C-alpha cells in the first residue's frame, strides 16, 4: 500500500481534486529568501542587524552582525545566517527590551 502525502488534506478535498493531482509524487517548495533579502525585505533586515540590542552587545559585536550582512551581499553566505540574526534581534527587542 502506497502512502498518500498529506492524506488528511487529500481526503478532505478528494471530490474537488482531479485524480492526476492526487497521484502525483510529493514535490518540494522553497521560499525565495535570497531574492527577498536582495529586495525590500533586505533593507529591513540590514537595518535590524546593524542596530544590535544592548543586551546582546556583551555576547556579539555589532561588527560581527554587519560582517554577516556584508557576506550575503558578496555571495559568501546564504540567507539563513542574516535572517537568524535579524529574528534574534527582533525577538530580543520585543521580549526583553520592551519588558
């Protein structure tokens, strides 16, 4: 017996989906983070990374954060490193500095 990917979704929509859609193998979907970070989202992330929250300064230097942003601009790193730093900064600002 072959396992159907997303079986609950397929069962819920079976009468609406053509059989060729149901029988297709599962495919991946990747968000275009690299492109987004080189566009308008990149401006927001760059601003968020260059302003390191005070609570993080003993742990990491502002220069280290900026070097990660420069590395993505130069193609020396992928999207995950600057995005992770941006999310960390935003989390600290929201959950620690504003508390």
